[in-house]
């Protein structure tokens, strides 16, 4: 694997192992679903009983997402949909196709952490197995508007997203622990 590939995958591993994942230990359901402001985006059961995440047209100002929403966003938007798009053969569709979204979104802290661990592991193992050609190959038609970008470019972007949303989760945990809880 190229030095660049090693650096980027190593960056994700280091962030995950040293910064983000240890900070998620002890997450409670109350904290997971805590709404730090109104309006908030979160996860909840729909009329059919499935756990869904709030999405849609973003009002101004945008809602403040819960830890649950951000954790699911990382698990789905950074890992699961990309694994489904580029490393599984079950759905042959562009990466923004909703068929890539897992149907088993987590409604509790324990389920959320298991979900995140599962999809991180799948993404990590898939990108770790790429050789230089795989890292440099264009994403192709399933990359949609990013078809000409390389897998290495996608990894770079997703590392930024994981670090960005992971830092937000850690800040929300700090605020929750400091008693900034609103009811």
C-alpha cells in the first residue's frame, strides 16, 4: 500500500482507537437521546415501529442533532452506505441511493455503539485491504457526481467527517456531564 494510503488509514485508526471510541464508553440511553436544544434532530420509532433518523429540508437555523443522530450519521453516512456502495454486491446503485441505508438503525445507546462498531469494522477492513490500484481507482458510476474521484479521495473526505461529527459527540458528552441538560 502507498505511503499516502497508509497515512490516511492510520489517521482513521488512530482517531478511532485513541480519541473517539474510548470517549463513547459508558454512554447511557438518556444521554444518547438527550436533546440539547429545540429543535433537535434525533432517532425515533416511526409509525411502523422502525427506528428512523430525522432528515429532510434543513430549516434555518438548523436543528441541533442529538448524540444518537450524530452517531447514526457516522455509522450510516460515513461507513455503511460506503461499504454497501463500493464493497458489497447486494445493491448496485449510486452511493446516495437510500437502498444503501441499513434498515436496523439503533434506538438505544448500546445498540448505537454496536452499530457504530460494526460499520466502522466493515469500512476499516475494506479500505485496509485495498492495494495501491484500489486506492487510486476512480469511484466510477456508483460515485455519482464524484465518479472521477479516487477511493483515496473518498477516504480523505470520510476521515474529515468522522473527526468532525465525532468531536461534536464528544462535546455533547462534555456538556451533558457538566449539567448543561435542558428538559
